[in-house]
């Protein structure tokens, strides 16, 4: 494709996507590349507050970020789970935690033993065997380090996205990333192959590069407006196409979990930060007007609003190529999956890490592009299926929206996973699937899917031994909860606030 060594990397757009991209590339490739980020203070970002998933722990460690400093600078809190309210049916709730219920056994997952114990009269819910759930219910958090994975408590963060971008910018500039202020007015392409040659700012400054990372948001300045990459529309599976966000005052006690509250044609998020709550409503314009959506959100915020509402329009789906010519689309420029499972930051992270693995040091090759795009496509599709699961499997009859998503035809890959679990209780994690078996289990059970059978290995012990095992595991899971601090006390003590 090209024989030119990649030395100059240009990132178009700042925000969370731009500064994560800059930080990862510069941190890992160092002096081998020059990194320039172009952004303008006059162009806002979508970031309204972010909930994340555990891989961000690895990202921050790789970037050399001190956790205490990170928590202070981004007004972050800890996240152990998402609580889904009114999703299966009105008045019902369940958790998708970052932990796993019970204890892992060779060849047979815990939920098979749990299913057999239920048949013997066990009345517990499976979440009562999950330490993350127990800590959420108690409003507690601690760094739990144990050689026994049965009492691990995996976590992620809630943080202010704009503060995170600012924090990363400071770290990037210390590493040698050059920030260029300005609005791009023109994009120049090589005549022989259509590759991007340079971007020209309104003041006439021209910034050339060998490789460009497009973090320009929904508009996709390089990947779409210049290269016309195209978009794969998934709105027939994920019909929500708008959101309205509005921050509010924090609660006296901050919960260590995200709330996802289903309404008649969409869902509401609540993200607790140190200084405020992040609130928003994701909805479908086919069922709600903007005024109706704002009215629902306003009536369901339980603290005083701190700003005017911010309306956001989107279309769920993905670019047909995340890497096109010498442009890699990252963040909203690459596609959009609604933030139901807090995957937005992770998709940025994985896109840039994938680029590092396939970095075209000695020139861009089609084989690298094809592999990158294949991995990106699979990742998006697997996350898409997991999000569709929440909508499609429901028992709500109070609105046309929920009846429509329950009756829609879904991807065959998702149908197979649901039917397999119903028939046998088996869950198989596909290669590189972001979500582990425990995640699929919690959402399928939470949405009301019941397995008709369990694995025969669960019959290997007597009834008495099985029920004793259940009691012991439950006691082990509960034991740490009484000893750890409340979530707010942890934040105060750990961060020195």
C-alpha cells in the first residue's frame, strides 16, 4: 500500500477519544513517532459523564496514572455494577455486576449447581452469592486482594469525562504530544491513492501526517466527510436514537453502582460522581418527542438540576471500515452503541490498543487494515448482541415500544445464545467477547430467561453436600462486607479528601 515509514501521527479531535489515543500512542511508541493533536476550544464534546468497565484499570496502569490522583482530578467514584430497574417488567430490578456469582468449578459453572439446589428447595437469588452485589446493597467498597478468586471484587469507575480528557491532556503534553488549537477548514489528499496528506486550519496552518486518527465525533471529518467510508445502520435492532442529559446535585450518599431505569420508550441513567450526579434519558424519537423525553427526565431526577438539558442525536451502528486508507476512526467517529453497558470508553481503548498491535511502522499494508477491520467488526457485533438482549427479552406490556422490541427479529448469533441457555443452561463465550459468561448469565436471568436443565456434573455430590456447599459459599461471600468501609468513606480516606 505505502512504503513510507509512519513517523508523524495526527489526531483530529480532542475529548476523551482524542486524548486516550494520544496518550496510548505516545506512551507505548515514545520517540519513534511524533504525535500532534488538533482540537478547538470552540467545538464542544459530547462527554456528559462516563461509567466504565474494569479494563479501564489496565488502561490507567499502562499510562502510569496514579489512582489517587486520577480519582481526585476526575471527581471519580467506584463502580461495582449496573442496577437495571423496570427492564424485565415494571417494579422488577436486577444487577449486572463485575463479579461472578458463586465459585468456579472445573468443567461446570456455578449456576448449574445453583439450578440443582433450587430444585431441592433453595430460595436464594443467585446474586446473594456475588460479593459485588452484596457490597452494592450495603453501599460499601474496598480494594480486596486475595489469593482466592472467590472473594475478589472487580471494579471500574464513574468519572467526569471532560475532567478525564483534561487530566490526560496534561499527561500527554508532559510526554511530548503537541496540541494544536484550531478549526480544520480543508483536508488535503494524495492524488495517486486518496490517502490523507494534511489538514489545514482556518488560520492557514497546515499539519501533515503519515497516519491520521479521526476523533472528530459523529461527523467523522476524515473517515466519512472526506473518505466516504459508509455506515452500517443498526437502528432496526436498537431503535433509540436520541438522548437528553442534565447534571444534578449529588446525593448525600454515593452508591457504588450505575442505575439504568427503563421507561415506556427508553431508559434513564444515573451516574454518581463526587461533585454531582450525571443524569440522562436515552429514547426513541418514534415514541417520544424531545419535550416528552425532557419531561420524563425532569420528573425522575431526584436532586436539583445544575445545568440546562443537552440534547444529543445519534444512529446506532458502525463505520463499514474503522481503518480506511491511512485513517483510523476512534470513538464516535467509528460508530455508536448506546451507553447501556458502559462500553464507550472501552471501545476507544480497544481501538487504540488494536492499532498499537498492528501499527504500520514501515508502511501501511492491506493485510493490517483487513485484520484491524475484522477485529473491530466482531467486537462491535458482540457488544451489539449483548445490548439487544436487554431490550428483546422483556415481559413488559405497558407500551408499544416494549412490545415492538420483544417481537423484533434479532441477529441469529443472539438467538442461538438464548436458545442454548434455555435448553441446557450452557453459556459459551465467543472468542474475544468483551462480556464473560457471568455477564451473559446475569442479564439473561435478570431478564427472565430460565434454563430448563443443568449440567450432569452438578449431580456429582449428594443433596446434603450440595446444600452445605451453597451455605459455605454464601457465608464466604458475606464475610468481607461487614469489615469494609462505606463507599463515601473509602473515597474520602483513599483520596485524602
